[in-house]
C-alpha cells in the first residue's frame, strides 16, 4: 500500500506555499504531481523543481501513469500528491489510487465558476466530482495552508 500522506487540489501545483508549508508539516519526502500536461512539459517541471524544498524528491506523472505505478511505491516514500482539479482526484480514485483525504487548496476563479471559499471557486463539474468523491468515502477539507483553519465543505455544494 503506498504511503500517501495527503492529496491536494491546487491549480498552481508546486509553488512556494506547497513546497515549504505543506511538505514540511506532512513530513513528505516525495511530491508527486499527477497531471497529464505537466508530465510532458520539462520547462514547467524545472520551474517546479526550483520551488521544491531540499531533500524532497519530485515526480511528474500523467494520471494514468500514477494509477499504473502508485502501488509500486516503496514504504519509505512519504507521498504528497498534487493535482490540478477535482476531476483529476476522481480519476485517480476510480483508477484504484488509495486516496482517503483531499485538501482543497486553490481553485482559481474563472469563467463559469463561483467563489465559495477564500481560495476556492467551483463550477458544476467540480461540484459533481466532489459529490462522487464523498460518496466513495474520501474526506474533503478546504484549507489554504496548515496554519489556517479548515473551512466548512458545505460551501462547495451551494
């Protein structure tokens, strides 16, 4: 069983906040970005590597590759998965990745979305994915950084 400490939805993926605060708080030694586009974009990977804390490995896998190899992770790997959207988390869960807790960190405002929390904007597709994740027993939490309070997830469904 892979040692997945947390899965975070953050459309910025790896950036200073994730790298310093979340990785340190979790005690992660591997940040796995599960994203189809980034898995093929060496420039973005290089930029994210610069934001990753020293001593923490990074991997950039497509969603399918994550599904295919996550169960081969060594016990010593303390994995922090970062994805871009709720649909990405749902694809991983439906693909058999044992995700039990999701941190909803940053979902930017965009056309067709509505702001529901400090740093979270959702549309109907996002809400549908969150509902399916809840039905599968995944614990959802809205929390920007470890030092801030967890926000009420009922906001997601209004």
